[in-house]
């Protein structure tokens, strides 16, 4: 399952700097995974998941001791992952799409106009980059005002949707589908009041209809506040989040504070150097990592894990996915030929050092096709022919 995040923002808000940081991360990923290069305006980066490294170490040790007799292992020191060959790690990935062309009046054809708007329709979640830093060397029309920038973006999306709805209403009126016209008019009223449309109070049938419209203002979204380097510490990030949570009247859990310039610097450092850099700032993870994790949560996504000698891998699925459909993420034939899934909680897998002891201690269990997958489930699927 692909997770695509569209990065949008007005000119000179730091969007290009942020995307350059993503491309540098992609270059590191592409060295090991050729699939990571798609198009010039698409950056593919790994989803942060510390569990994969731990799983790979466990599998390496388990592989080294499998098949050995008790006489050869009794009293012997346990091999360490560092001296063993670990299986390759394949992380889940997220696509960031650099969507150019957003200017005031885009809905009426300014900038790249409809081309820009059509690109947004293709992504699953929108990241609004707004400028929250002062810099006389980076020209900006008007004053630095994240609230105004955000409202400008929202207005352009809403105007585009209103045009779409108007066209659909005219067509629907001809075939007299009263219920659908009523839904369109409700959406129209909300958008005219400069509010995002919330589909949570719709029936399933109505929700399916609205989903088909693929409205821009109905897409999940995150506000990315791009701050100055001097404001990028643990304490100031929390203060800025709360400040703009109140100003934007937007959930603080949907706001990510980053410094695009620092992210660009971090992207070319080694893993150890990145950790030290962040530690000096009082941070545990980068802004890009926080952005990816927040996008995951907003879309209701989770990861299940596979751990074998060929590879250790994270697979992205929607929360609520059944075991049978999760198997289809590995191969479409697995859905049709699904028999059962052997499942271990990640914590149990680690505490028991792998599959063997997890099975012996009853921590591994077999689940049928209707089992609802949980985040962090370590799984082996049993597939028929």
C-alpha cells in the first residue's frame, strides 16, 4: 500500500528546501532499493521503524543457532548480531510529491492552475507548508503570517471544489437524483463558510458517494510550520505548536514544526551524526520522521512485520485490515489461497528471541482469515496452492 503525501505551499515558504532534504534521504535509500527512484517531483523515503533493526538482530542470532545440537551449544557463548550476517531490512516507504504551482488565484487558472489542482487529487494526504520564520534574504509577498498563508491555501482548494460541485449538481439535476443533490448542497454550504467538510456524520452510502468526488478540501491534512533555526529546540517546538494551534483553530495533533534548513543538513549526515545533531537540539527525532509518523496516524495506517532469513520487512495496511487481506499486500494470490496466519506480538517475539521459543512458550498463535491485524504483529502466512 502506497502512502503518498502532497507537499503544497505558497512561494518562498521553504517547500523546496524541505523537498531537497527528502531527495537526499531518497538518494541514500536508492543505494539499496532501486524502486526508490520514481519521478523528479517524487521523493521516496523510509518510514521510521526502530523495530526492524531489533528484529534483524534476533533473526540473525536465531539463524546461527538453528540446527545445532545441544552438545555443541551447551556452555557456548551466545553469538552477537555484530558477528553474524543479518537478513536485509526492507522498510515501509512513503512518497512525498512536490506539488508546484500554488499561488493565490490558482482555482481560476493562476500559476499552474488546474494542473496544480489535479496533482493534489492524486495524493492521499496534504502537507501544507507555511512560513513561520523571518528572513530578509527570502522574499515574501506581505508579512510573515502562517494563518493567512494557510487560509489562502484552504480557500483555493475550496473554490476548486465548489466549481466541481456546481458542475456535478447541474448534471445530477437532469437525472433528478435528489439525495445526492442534497449532499452536494450541504458540502457547498460548509465550503462557502470557509470550513473543511467533515464526512464523519454521513451514512456509508453517502460517504461512498463523497469519496468518489475526490474533493480537495476533504482530504486529510497536516500543517507543516517551517521555523527559523533559532526556534528549533524541544521547548520552542512545543510553544510554537500551541501558539499556532490557537491561531489556526486547528488540532495540535495535526501540526508539525520543522526547520527545513536543518532537515536539509541532517539528510547528508551519517546516522550517528544525525543522532548527535538532534541531541544537541534536545530532540529525539527529526522533523521529517515526525511528519511521516503523523501522516501514518492521520490516514489510520499501521505496519505488520515479517521476519525471516531472506528479509525483515514492514508492510503498510489500514487499521482494521483482516489477516487475509494483509496477506494480499505480499502477493495478490495470497488472498485467494489463504489458509491461516501464525502471529506473535512484537514484544513477545523479542522477549523470546524469535520464532522457536515463541512457539515453544505458546506466544505464537494461529489466526483465521477474519483476524484483525494489529500494529507490530510479526506474521508468517500459510498459503495453499
